[in-house]
């Protein structure tokens, strides 16, 4: 057992993170033990190098849906304004 360098709570010798404060404790050496490094994650390739087959295929569909949504909103707004004008002009004509 050793103490966490941040919160001073007891943690296991081979713990990578403190279970009390959640901070990384792997870099702190324990007497008589060799330092263990946390496992590293594979690095992602830059976006330009990654194959973006799903993005390329779904972009036209997304654009079509966006265009349709804008058309529906504009058409609905026009119909609402026209209906309001007809109702108001009918009330004023009476």
C-alpha cells in the first residue's frame, strides 16, 4: 500500500488511479518497485488521412433533409401569414 500524492489516502501499489480522488497515481514510484506506465491508446490518424466513407455517403442525404426542413418551415410560415391576413381583412371588412 502507498499514499496517493494528491489526497494522501491509501491506494494499492499497482493502482494507476486513486479510487478516492480519481487522479492518476501511476507516475509515483513506490520504494522497491519499478514504475508502471498506464497502457497507451492507439493514436488516431489525422482527419485527412482517415477513410471517411460514411461521411461522404451521408452528406447528400443530410443536405437533402436540411433543404426539405427549411422548405417546410418557409411554406408553413407563408401559409400562416396568408391565413392571418385573410382573417384580419375579413374582420376589418365587416
